[in-house]
C-alpha cells in the first residue's frame, strides 16, 4: 500500500513537472503577457518598499550607525524596546494616536457610504457626474498644499474664520495653537479631502447591484428609502466591512503627514502620535534603532487590531479578509 501511494505521488509530480505541462503554463503566461506587465509595477513597488525594508527591522536590536552598517554596530538586544515601554510619554502618544484616528474612523469612515447612497438617488446623471467630479478633486491636493490652506484659513490675522468672527463681534484666536481644536480641524479637513474619492468604490459597487432587485422591491410596494434600506445597503455590506477591517489596521498610521505638518509647540500635547514620534526619533535625532523599535511596536499593535476586527466581523457577519 505504501508503495502504491508513493507511486501515485511520483506520478502526480511527474505530470506537474513534465515538459508538456511546463510548456502549457508558459504558453498561458505568454498569452496573458500584457496583463502580467500591467501588474509588474505594483509587484515591484511592494517588493522594493514593503518587503526589502523588512531586512532592516533587525536594527531595532542594534545601536545602529548608518555609516558602519550592521557589522560595525553594537548589538544591544531589547534595549530600545525597554526604553520605549518605560517612556513616560508612551501612553500619551498612544492616546493621541487613538483619539485622532478613532475620530476619523467613527465620523469620517461612514461618510463616503452615505455620500454614495445620496448620489445614487439622483436621477439626473449629468448632475450626478458633475457633483462626483467636484467632490473627488480635493483628493489630488497634496498634503503640503492642504496644510497651507488650513494655516491660512485659521490665521488669527488674515484668515477667513478670523474675519467672520470679527464680523460677528468676537475675538479671533489662533485655532492651530489651541489643543482643543486640533482634532476638529483634522476631521473637517479630512472630510473635505477624502469623502468624494472614498465614495468611488461604493458608487462602483452600487452600479453592480442587479436592477431587477430594485424592480422587485417596487412591485412589493417599497418606497425609495425602503429600497435603499433593503437593497442598496445589503449590496454594500461586504465592501463596507472589508474596508472597515483594513481601516482598523491603519488606525495607528493614518494622517501622519498632515498631523506632522500641523504640529507646533503649543498643540504638541494632543498632536504628538506614535508615527510622528518614530519619525522624529529616526530622521531628526538619527537614533535608528530606537525608531525601528517604536515602528515595530506600532506595527504589532496594528496587526493585532486587524486580527481582532477580522475575528469580530467573521463572528457577527460571516465576512472576513482571511
């Protein structure tokens, strides 16, 4: 019996590794060569910027010196991790990170879904496309330009908000220097820049819903709101949950560039996050080992959040990434 099993296994391997089989695989690849060429830049991007840098994660266990490399740098074990975990400001960084990103998650994340549903209810297609185009154009505004616009808008001397406050008889303040306004400024600017672009995937999903379902709902006497509730929302459920799981994985990294550029000494108590602390430690203080340890700590927490969100989604809705 054992010989028979081994013989069958060898036959299967011989079929897979046979010249004819290999030729068929290469012929299939050649016929689809343009598709493979299209995905080649994406594969190259992930290899160069995602997988190759993993080799340097070991610098978190070294007193890494850039010019000396790993061979000339002293191995310090868990020294940087111990310093990070005993840092008295660590919990403040985590709190600020979660505050900013949970505000974006709970307030901003559902907005593209709502916006897509509203657009889908418009019957004038030209008007709908015009609104859609206008709404996603801010996405292409660079973060630096966006921060410049926010700084000018919130300026206590020349800003539009300051002029409006003066017109109403009030006294304008420098909103970027007031910690209590920092989260609100991030949420409002994030809404303006991202809601239209993020709604594109929901609009595409809505376009793929079978129109027969809407016709059947009309025959059953469903009004417009009931059609949205019983046809559109269930059709968007899978997309919404999958995007939510991925968004949870980015809770500790989202909005880094904007937060970093909006920071000043007066709002640092609420704007210093784990990603900004990691960047300053590595790029400004040149302590690459400590920065790597902080970044790895950040990544581990993100991975745990993704796994938890995926498990909860699988239990509740039977929808998951893995």
